[in-house]
C-alpha cells in the first residue's frame, strides 16, 4: 500500500458516508491532490497513521451530527492526529451558513479543529 516515493507527501483521507456524497467528494479530492493518496472508510480498515504526513477527515451531517464512528476514531487517535498536517471537511445541506459553522464546530473535537490547516463545509 505505501509506496516509497522519493520525497512526495503521503496523504490519507479518512471518511464516513451514509448515501455516498462524501465518497464522491473524496474521489474528487484525490484527483486534485499531489503525492500518494490512500482512502479509508472509517467503518472498514483504517491503516496506522504513522507513515502519513497529511490526514484529511470528512463526514456528513444528519440531524446536526456527524457520523459517530468518525467522532470515535478522532477521539481514539487524537494524540497522533495532532502531529499531522490536518484537513477537515463536511458534506452538509443546511441552508443557513451560520448553522453549518456550528455543525463544523460540533463535528470535530476542539483541539483537532484548532490544529487543522484547512476546514471546509459547503458555502
Ligand atoms: C435525513 C437527513 C437529515 C439531514 N440532516 C442534516 C442536518 O441536520 N444538517 C445539515 O447540514 N445537513 C443535513 N442533511 C444533509 C446531508 O448532510 C447531506 O445530504 C450530505 O451531503 C449527505 O452526505 P452522505 O451522502 O455522504 O451521507 C440531512 C440529510 C438527510 C437525508
């Protein structure tokens, strides 16, 4: 799985989806990123984070909440996640941008959100 690449960055995108939108977003993201990109569904096997420089985490919002498996994963791995270049995103459909900002704040643990280089929910 890991390719020795002479210096390119290794990125893992860890995601959760219910109806496939996040999965589509992840494919688009992968197409637009450089380096080695591994994709992992949080409900299946997520490889050890040691070899990755960059970790991108994304999920979707249902009734105000992100998938609990994603929350559990972030809590369990927070120490290691805080050593990585982090990107966070949500797929969400709430029409009010202020509400989507709140959803973003609630979906990710505070220290992870503060550590992230990039965060995004629909605008
Ligand atoms: C039953 C249901 C509840 C939803 N609740 C919310 C919500 O509370 N806030 C929000 O921003 N979007 C909400 N959405 C929109 C989804 O987050 C959005 O469609 C997302 O792209 C789904 O991603 P997925 O297909 O990867 O699961 C809801 C959608 C459905 C079908």
